[in-house]
């Protein structure tokens, strides 16, 4: 599927509804922009859900471990 679109104010691109629906893209989704020679390719970026992460770590836990390592090295 090909469509001609126009660059709008502030370099905004608006993708046609039929393309958005076909690709399953929704508001807030992220797209990877790839540029090569005279082509621009947009690819949806899969967003990981929390349950897909190997583990979940809070910033406080990272800080505690860092402080413990610092104490051990002192």
C-alpha cells in the first residue's frame, strides 16, 4: 500500500487512517525511523509489558546494592 502525504507545520507527518488500521498502530505507539539514501522507513516498535521483563528492580534497590559494594571496597 502506498499513499502520498504532506509534511505539515513543525515537520509533522500524519499517517492515513487505513495505514494505521492495517498496521495496528495506536496513539502513543512508537515507530522506528530508518533512513537510507533516498528512502524513509517507519517500523512499529514493540512495547514490552511488565510481565515480559526478566525482573523488576526499583531504583532504591539499585542504590542499596551500589552503596553495599562501595562499603565493601572501602
